[in-house]
């Protein structure tokens, strides 16, 4: 059964990495339930409003299974929230969900709206050499979610896929289109629910280039 393993939030603090000097990437498991809202998660903050936040990046989810894979590859423990995710999930393959899919979790309705693009802040926080390149090559980016219906979510809540889109634009496809295979970008037009995210990522000055 797909479910929420952890809900994670954190404050925005000054950081020494990247162009933007504030970040809330250091998220920690919180006692729930917490409300998911159109602008984010109650108790969470956003340090870099250029690249993060807004309705198309309200909630970031990463799979516990992928975290455990990274634990083995990096030879270190990784706690829930260590990748800056708000929801640590289990039992759902986030790399192969489709853009525009809709999930019911607790009292909220969410829509898959985008994909995590790694940046220098992520690399600095993880303190792993060549982390951006390694994360991109691994192809396990996690997903951004739009909040269509605000509501509480608690640890253990089921993730019910209430609508699954029928097209080729999986998270893997979207990630490749926005990073290593830009020739795929025109094919993203089949899914209008990711259009706002794609426009934001491709807009000038809207992303912190991989370093």
C-alpha cells in the first residue's frame, strides 16, 4: 500500500552555497497531522522564492525506497527530509508516475506538477562531491505536487492515485526533457498540467544552474 512515511518541514536559514543565500532545505520529521496548502505545508518555510515555492511547487515528495538506495550508494545514513522533501513516501514508484496524475492523501487532493532539478544548494547541503551530476545521472528526482484541495495529512495516510494520465510524460521523461535531453521539450505539450512548471524552469533567470 502506498503511504506517507514521514512529513518534513524546516525553517529558512542563511546558507553559504549558491546564488540565493537563504534555504529551508534542512527539513526534519514533524508530528502530524499538518495541513497541505496551495502555498506549501504548514510549519515549513521557503528561503529561495525564485526557484522554490508557488502553487506548482507547493509540496515536494521523495520515496523512502530511493533514499535507502542512496544510503547504500553513498555509504551513509539518510533520514527522512534530508533531500528537502516535505513528504517521504513508501510503496509508490515516483520516477514512473505521470505528470498530471492526481493523488488523494488524507484530507488533501494533490496533482503531480513538476520534478526536482538539483542545484548547488542541494550539493552543498549533502556535502557530496559532484552531487548534482550524480543525482542527475541516477534519475531518481522525486516530484513536485500542486495542492488542489487543502487538507491535513498524517504519517501513515494512504496515497490513493485517483487519476492516472495516459501519455508518455512520466517524471523520468520530464526530468530528462528539462536536463539532458532538451529535444524532448516539445513533447511535454501533451500534458497541460505541467506547463506552468516547464515555463518557469525554462524561463531566463529562473533556475540555479547545476555546478
